[in-house]
C-alpha cells in the first residue's frame, strides 16, 4: 500500500486500519503530518482508524448512508471545532456554539476546523450575497472615497470647494474680465430697506447686488421692498494672475460671512454684468437678466445652483442595515407587506354575482357583497359576466371604489358610497386590535417591492452618489443589481486617484472576492440577491469564497458536496479554487460523489461497503491511482489466496464505477407524453419571455449551465404558479409569466428541496412519514395490550404514559455546565429508547 503521510509507511498490501498494519510504524505525533483518528464509532462507524494528511485535498467517497458525513462532520469537524472553542475564556465560550464530543477513542494533530455545509440556515431577509461575502462592508468604505455626488434636482455634479479651487476656476473661466465676489445675507421679516442698509453699512460694506445692478447703501436708494435674501458685494476684482492673492482673500472672507456659500458675477467695466450677446454689446449699459451667468460656489455638500443640501458621504449612508442609509419605508428590506389583490380575487373567471371577491363570500362580510351589488346596479355594471371580461373602468371601480378626495371615513361605509375592495381592507386594518382580524388580514397580505426604493433598499439620498467607469455611471443599488461578473468588470475600470492608496486597496479586495465567486460558479448571482433564496449548494460556494477572502492558513475545511447544482463546465474552476485554498497551507476534507473532483484529490478515503449497518468500514485511504489500479487485478475468490486478496481489498462500489466496471445503463426506449403543463411568457429574473411545455407522466430533467434560469423556471414560475392555481399560499410571489395552464390535470404539487424536514430532536422518520400512529394502534390492538388496558397513547414517547418519565421521551438527559459545553448523557432509565 502506498505512503499516506510523510512520517509513516504502511507495509504493502496491509489491510487499511488493521492491527497488523498499525504495528509497522513508530512516529511521534508531532513528527507526523497527519490528523490521527483512532476508534471512530460515531453513528454507524465501526471503530475505524484513519490518518488524514495535512495540507492536502482529501475526498471522502462511498454510498449514501455509508458513514461519510459521520466521519467528516460529526467526528473530525466536531472535535476540531470543540477544541478550538475550548481555547477561549469561559466568558467567550458562552457566546459560541457548543458541539458534542464525538464517539472516538483519540484524535491527534487536528487544526481548527471550519465546516462549509450544503445547507441554507439564513432566514432573515436582510442577508444578501453582498453582506454574506462582506463585499458590502468594503463597498460602503469605497463609495465615500470614490463616488461623485450629483444634485437630484438639476443633475449637476456637487463637490465641496475651497477658496483656492474657486479661485483657479474663476481665473480659468473669467480671465481678462471683471467680477464681483458676493455672499448672501438673510433679511429678517418685516425689516425696512433703510434699516437693513444701515446694518450692512455698519458691517463695513457699501454695495449690494440687486436686480442685476450694483446698489450703494450709503446713498438713499429708491428700493421699497427687499427679498428674503440679498447679495452683499465683498469685492470687485479684475481677473488676472497678478490679482490671484487678492481674489483668494476676497473669496475666503465671503465664504466666512456667507456660511460657506458665495456667488461670482462677471460684470462689464461700467459696473453692469459682462455682456454675452450681440444685443448687449449694442447697449453695454443694460443689465443682463440671465441668472445663469452667475457662478455659485459652496464649500459643503450643497448644490449652489439649486440651493439644495445633500447628506455628506459617510459609510453609514451606503449601508441598508444602518438607519442613515436604509429606505425609511421598507427599513432596508426592499419589500413592504400589503394587500395582494390576486389573493383577494383569486379567480377572475367568476362573476361578481358568484362572489369574485373571496373575502365577501362568507356570512361575516356578506353585507359588503350586498354593497357591491347595489353599487354595480347604480353604475350599470353587468354582474353576470366573468370579472376578467369587464371593461377596465368597471374593474377599477370594483377594486378602488368611487373616486373622491381624501380617504374614506366611517360615514362612507355606512352610506351608499362604494368604498372598493381596497377601501374594505383599509377599514379592516383599523380593526387590527382584534385577533381574528389580524389573522384574516394575514391571509390576504403579500410582500411586494417597496415603491419608494424600488427594491434597492437604500434611501434616496444614497442615490445622489454615483461611481463612473468609462461611459457608465452607477449608484450603489444599481451596482448591486448587476451580476457578479458584470460588477467585477465595472469596478475594475473605475477612476481612482493615483494618490488614494486606500481606495485602491479596497477595490483590490472587492475584485478578488468577486473573482472568487465567479470561479466557484456563482458569477450569475447579484450582490443584492437575498441569501434566503439561494440553494444549499450556492450558499456553500459563497461561504467558500468568504473563506478564501479571509486568507486563512493552517485550518481544516470540511465541505459537503460543493459540486451540487454545478454544470460540468464550472466544476473545473471549483477544483481550482479548492486547490488555491489548499496551496495556502490549509487541509481540505470534502465529501463528494462528483467524478471530476474525486479524480482531482490528493488523497481518497472510501467508506462502505454498503449503507447503514452494512457500512461504516474503511475501504481505502490513499492515492486514487492505486485505488482504481487494483480493480482489474482483483480475482473472483476462486482459491484461498484469492479470498485473502479480496479481504485485503474489500469490494467497493466507488472503485467499480471509477474503473468502468459498472455504469448506469441508458434505456433503449423512452415513454411518450400525452398531456402537458404549458408555461407561456416566463420572464422572471433572467428568463427571456420563454414558452415551455412540460410533459406529464414521464421523468423530465431540466439542465443548463449554472445561472441559466433552471431553478427560476421550475421553482419560481412553475411551482409557485401551480400553488396559486390550486388555491394554496406561498411565502413568495409566483414568478412572472403570462400564464400557466394544465393545473387541472394534476391533483397536487410538492416541492422536494434541501430544506430540513424538522427542527426538533423529537422528530423521527417514522413520525414524519405518518406511520407511527398506525404502529401505535397496531400495538394497542394486541390481546396482551388490551388485557393490560393499554391504549395507543401508551406507546407514544412524546406524551401520555408510554414515554420515559425521567427523560420525557428524549432518550437523553441534558446536564447544563454553565460556561462549559452542555453534557448530554444517555438516559439510564430507558437506555435511550425513550
């Protein structure tokens, strides 16, 4: 048998894990580059001994139920994580997850372990791909440094100016002419012009700019009224390089008195504004009435042209989990809950007379149905034709009610005014202090895209800041809506100052993580994609990217089938990512069935030979080539020596399929479908208005590269629309399409996904399958049970007299250890039988 670890050599043809083989080496634990597992007995493992090489990519294979996850996750990862947590202080340990000690004799040389499982534990709508990968944390730091601000009113770029930058612009645009440097002064209400002029004169100023003309305040001007603000002239300057110092001083003084805001007015030599048109050249003394010729400036985040302030760029403004940046209407969730008319009117083929409005059908709100019929009679609306065939105006009348100004009041409901379906639900919402009303409303509510932020999660002030790359200009929500591949290309081309090393470092970190996401095959996702909508395989690959971005070294990564859901085109890139993680000095332990990943492994562990009680044995631990190479040479056990060879190399389904001895046969003939479910115009996410006929009564497989829209078509469009057609509720809106027909041809629709079946330790497979009730009834019907007066409840471990009183039917007793891990001990009374 080949060498597994550098400091240990097994004798050739020694059975893996046998006592004879273990006697052939002598090496101190510190000298061995292996994780040593001795006597693993977790679940169905049969006391196996395994040496896992450090710094290598090891793949664990075997039939389903053979004990792969028991070895990788419940033994190796559990012990590595438990030991790592034990290194923290008792105070810190109370905040960390505690894991049970696995059933194993000894584990030596195990580093800190990280599990990347194939599950999606996220239930919060706030979590997105961007927050999960920590890319959003870098973006909220990069955006204030690089993004440019624009006025939401006029669209001009806003940037805080300084006295020197203003002077440079004035010298560039007004060179050779004369200008006025002015600043605004507020005029108190009911202030006479004479009193205001005296105040200005007391401050040392003699001239103001009113109605496109210079007015002296020391001379009695013929001005009867003043506006809310007046421009005071700080200085009149001829623009040339020699006057730069004077210009800067005038601007600094004006900014100080103008609270950071000034105006620069080009003028002619006569004291009026500098003429700009031919007509003005003919009459140089006439004032120019075009206010756009003024050049306003501001030292703050302020549009001087519109006199509009915007919020300064801070990291909190670019985070939807921060009150500064979150949309005030949806509070950063991107969705709001409202009445869903599709639930209120689920079948528009019904007539108004037959009760097209579902909530009006019962006796409780039957009076509203009568109100609707009276309103339709008054408006001459036909109540005997399907609602969907009514004119648009009549449908709008039924839904929104009679047009009126303001909201409906209680008088409207008591009189003959038709309040509409929406008005009825508004009235119901005023009665939510009643429990049954809250329950009723929950049946007709659904989450819809927030109308304020349009699902972007950010408040409008965050949209004032945009980042430019080549010809594109995007706000942060727009960038988050791009696919990961598109976002990577955009950020790679943004304009960053040469001296801003911090921004360059932030961009480098973001692009690295985006590149990792593309390499593991999830480049089709968007940064604003809710994590709860991802599949287990997608979450696992996103977590893998997070680990790569963290640049961890000398750690043990345990993965559960990372290739699930990946197209063969993307598996090669996934292997490259895992090799990159390994080359940084980490150890990878991967439970996998995909042949490409198995063949890319440095070391192979095969567990089997069967499943359940027939599994739990170590079949192989070594290089793949030696494992597959033994297959052609294995005899058929015709002699005693052949039997000994078979004992040394037990049967392995993994070896048979890898060597080509076994394969999945292709059927010679296939069934033909006679009926279909038709999907017309599917346009959810990236689906391009496609039409699909799904055959019934046969096995249909939907394939395509990762991100092509398979899950969108089947999960979002087909499944959720069929649920709606069957009158069942769903936690999410059905996918966008024109129609889904053929639902009457099926009795029920069931989604079989990767979600856990139950979250309580009391749940067992026989309970979930619904067989336990019949089993208990069968036991209770036995003559001996009937003689003792036992009933079906006597055979239940969840309630009644049948469960163990000591452990309450759980099978174990929990001993709380305060800051240590809780200790679970098998119940001594029932010995775990509940």
